[in-house]
């Protein structure tokens, strides 16, 4: 049903042909179940394991490797040497391993819709055929009459028929931090946001106080939570910037390999080389052009970043999210429970003079006010393992927590002043009164809304109280007034009109869900790092503005916007003005997605934090979604890329730092790997043109790419995060992975490797008259020059100003890689497999000297660059 909050009950009753006394008949229930279906959320079809595995082979780099393996396997079949099968087996092993890694990663797929389905209440109390009965919640239909009380979970959306002191906990849907007082008689505007529809109850919320009766208006996917499920389903899976860049890199490398292979094939065919030999050369080039280890190394570097983040209380659900978070330029944060403590707290109290901050050193007047307010409260506050646990209405537990801070426990207070009567809170009166025996005399203690209580008091400094109330309200505090009067005796029947009159005004309590101090510090660091913090909340705009100003999110020249105002803006207008607004209040889940996408259209990489069901669609739509681990719902966690286990906004700053460091390390690994791959391409290409021979065999190239290059590249991923990384601006979304001249450096470095290796190939070939010896020499020079070069890549500074001991994994990688080179060169069985030819001792020394050259050249280049900047 559309807009049931503006329909009158008679119209709703008529539409569903129900009766607000006796409910539906069994026949109607059956008819409606066929029409509307079961009251449950539809799950999303998941891909089979086999389909997910096959989809891993769509990448162009993988396709080229498979073709190379097929050609190599075909050539092995034609030959008679079993070692020729090594190349295709190794290539296919790499391809299958990468595919399995991809499937494992995808198996950690979204669980958000499943979590939403688990939010359904298992049973509901419903009136059918004039009788109250209990049924499975999924059997409810529109038109059913449901009853509920404190502690119940709402099974469907409904329009209130009657209620008694009803308060609903809707923070998971709306983001509002305190329970909402419901009123079946309230007149609601058609465009009222969800949090202001006081005559409605919603699936996914719970009853925190009182009881009520409602007519079901929507079930299943038609409920507000169902609409969120649809948004989650339609949001799709956003590819991270790193995924997009690596996919583009794969295409370029594939085209490069194809182009060079065609040229080499044409040269070989023209020169009359055997077809099989040309094929083998093409395989060598395909292997040389594609950095087989790159996907695995990037995955491992990201995984290392994940492990470091776990130590900082952040769990990454999807590996590429590490890099994305480091690129974030906008953090859209939910307020309640994320920037604030999600715990109502009495911040100020007033009896006379100036308002006082709450502390254990408060004046006697303030302590007396807190004492009376606590006696008139029903919640409980317990300290378990040093942590406060609040049970009950947040405003009441806030008062009890303030008393506890002043060393007054609820048990102690009630022992001194036993309660002998109570007039419960009523949404019409907006008051609550309890009767206590204090020093042998009965007293009525009343707390409630200031404007209502003021009219019932006969003594007090009312003008000063009004001024303080306005002051606290302007600071977005929720204000409660406290009054008392002495009774002649304890009445048998407590009557509001008699007891709640002629009261003595005591004072005011101002409370708010306060911001986290660490969140304020984190916002400051975000600004220094060039990251724009934005608050998006379902709470009232006054509260949102006050918290945002306190945190430093809302600054001079920036604006705030309500959901109703946002609805009047089209997507283009929002996109054009998005950077003017730092606060969005009273917004719906649809609004949050619009805000996230508007920032994305501006070219921003957007992070969204939140904890409620209402945050889930935006968490999924954002470039990276961060859910709260403690207060966060399963739905929010399922839709997120990262979970903060300590619910601490400041953890995001640590995660951003790690993300930036991880991206830096990935760029270092890419520079190192592609530089060596370029060298391999130039070596084969130049040698084929000049000598019509390949200096490196396919198995040599595989070994170089996976082992000799792989271990140092992994060690680059372990480099410590640079100290000044949070003083840099976020990299633009459109910035390529080769920004800052990285591609030019890679090509020049590759050319340097090629020249050095070809010099070694030529020297050995001319003097030793052996193709095998020349190939061995080229292999050694290239291997050693790459190992020395990794020391250049690990820092932009001089290697003499960088302490390699900061990365013990680099030392280990270099030693292991060097040992592996020695083993395959000098151990005969391995030398046979890799077609390594023994060389005279002098040639090993020449290989070492040629290998050191990159260290000298790059060091000179760094010095020249530093002098130019100076």
C-alpha cells in the first residue's frame, strides 16, 4: 500500500476488507497470501561454483597464457624430450592457481540479503476471526491486525490503531538515536521522512516501551526494509580503482605481446626459420610480456595490508578495498554510533545560576536534581567488566549513569527512598511521576517536557529556566525538567490531574548523544590528509548541525540539508552543488545512495561508514563501505567492504594510512615487475632482429617472472609506511597507476636491463661459440641486475639514506633469490632442466659486474633529480 501514513483508518480498513476489531477471516488470509505472497524477503540467485571458476578465465592475460600453454604443449607432443612438458605444465598451473584464488575471494560474497531475511520476526500476535492467535511472521498478510508490546520485534509495516505509551526503536532504519514516541492520532504530511511517520510501525524495528495495535499495510518486499533489500540488490558490485587499473594494464600488455609476436613471426617466416622455432619464440614473448606473478603478488601485498589493519581493529572483507580506502577523498559518515557514542548522556544540569557540566564534583543542588531524576526513572545501568550496560529508555539510563558518576547507585537511592506508586509516562501528558517515601513522608517526583511541566508548577525561577532551556535546545540537547511536591498521604489511586499539579520546580537536565573525542581527532587528521568528511544521518538537522560543528565537519561557508529539501533537487542539481554541503539530516536510504553517487560523479572516491540497516545500500554503492563491528547490524556488515571492530571512527584514519602505504608498495612492485618484463621483451625482440635467435628460453622467463622477481616483489609489499603519507593529498580518481612518469622510468629501466643482458649474450656467444653459454650468460646478467635493482625501487631516496634493516623480509628475499639462482646454475639435474650451460669462472664475475650497473645508474639519476628540485 502506498503512503498509508496519510490515509485514514477507514480507508485502509475498506481497502483490505478487514475489521479493526475482528481482523481477517481464514478465507481472506488465504486469498491475500496468493495475491501478496509470503511475508519474507526475496533472496538473490547466486552463481554456481563452476560458473565462478569459469569466469576467472575471461581476463586477456589469462587467455594469452592459455594459448601460450597450448602452443607449448603442441610442440612438446612433437618432440621426444619429457622436459619440454615442463613449460606448459608450469603455465597452466599458474593459470589454475590464480583462478582458484579468485573463486575463494568471491566465495566471501555479499551476505546482506541473507542478513535482512534473518531480521524477520519468527512469530507474531495476530487477531483473525475475532480471536487473538500466534502465527509465523511469514504468514502475515496486508489487512491483518497485530498486537505488540515492549520487547517485541515488528514483523511487518503497519498503521497504528491504538497505543499506550508506545516507543519504537527505529535507529537501524532511520538512524535516530532515541526511541520514537508513536501516536496513532498524529496527522502526517505526505512527504514526511520515515522517522517522522509517528502513526506507523515498521518491520525491522522493535518495541522499547508500551504496547500497541496496528493494521498491516505492507509485507515482504513491500515493507520499508524490503525496499532497502531492493536497493542492495540493484546497487551492484562496484569495481575498485585498482581492479580497473590492473584490468586495463592486462589489456595493454596482451596487445603488446600479440603485436610483438606478429612482428617476430613475420621476421622469422621471412628469414626462413622453422615454424616450430617461430612458435617457441612467440611463446617466449607471450611469457615475457605478461607478468605472471603480478596478480598473485598484488593479492599478497593487499593481504599483508589486511593483516596490518586487523591489528588496528579493521577487518577487510574484500582485498582490493585496502587500496581503495587509501585513495578515499570523501568519507560520508553516519552520525549515530559512528561519530557519536550511541549513548544518551546528561551533559549539563541547571538548578540556579549557570548550567553545570556533569561530574563527581557537582554542586549539592545538581546532585539533588540528579537524585530526584534517578528516582523517577525506570531504566537500569550496570557496570560489567568495567563497561556500562544501559537497559531501558535512553533518557532514563542517561540520568542513572549521571547518578552513578556521582557515586549514587539506583539500589542505594531506592533503599533510602522506596517507591510506593507510579503514574507511567504518557505521550499525551509527556510526563512521568513516581511516589517515594523520603524521611517518612510521601513525595511525588515528576519529570518530563519542560514546556508541559512548567504549566504545572507553582514555584520556581521560571524566567531563568526558560532562558537555560532555550540555550540547551540551541545546543541540540534533549531537555528534561524535574519537579516535586509533598503529599499528605499515599493515594490509593494515583490521578495525574491531582498529583501532577502545584509542583515545585527543581531544575533542568540537558542530554545528548555526544561525539566521540577520538572522532574529533580523526576528522582533523582527515582534513590534513585532504579527505572531506561528510555527515549523513536520519536524525534531526539541529542535532546533526550541533554534532557536526563540534567535530569540525561543518565549517564556515558550508551548508546542511534535510531529506525533504534533497527530494526537491534533481540528480544534476545535487551533483553540481554537492561540495557545498557537509551535513545531511533526516535522510532516507535512497537519499544516502544519491549523495554517494553525486560525489562519485564529481570524481571523488567515496567511503561510507554506518551501522544500521538504513546505511546498507549506501555502504554497498560507495567505493568502500565501512560498517561498525559492535553496534553494526548484520545487514550493514554484509554490505560493507570493511568492518571496524572497535566502532571507532579514528580507526578509519589508521586504515587510510595503511591503504595509502599499501598502494605505494603495489606501485613499487609493479614498477619492479614491469621494468624486468620490459627488459625481457626488449632482449628477445632486439636479439631476434639482429641475430635471429632468442637469448632467453620460455622456461628461463617463467623462472625469472615467478621466482627471481617474485620474492623481492613480495618483499616490496612489506615496506614500512612512509612517515609523511598522511600529509599528502588523495590521488585523483582518474589518475593512472603509472602517474608521475612511472611508465617512462619502467621503459628506460627495461631498456637498461636489455642492453646489459645483450652485452653478456654477445660476449659469451662470440668468445665461447655456444648458443647455450650465451643464453646462460644473458639469464645470469638479467637475474643479478634485477636483484640489485630492487634496492633502487624500495625508496625514492638514495639507498645510502635508506635502512634496509627496516624490512627484514627484503634481506631474506634477496638471499633466497640469490641462492636459487646459484642452485639452478650449479646443480647439474636442475641445470639440465633449465638448459643452463657451465661457464668459465671469469664469465661469472663479468655477470656480477654487469648486474651491479643498475644500482650505479639509478643512484646517479636520483642525485641529479634531487639537485634539480633544489
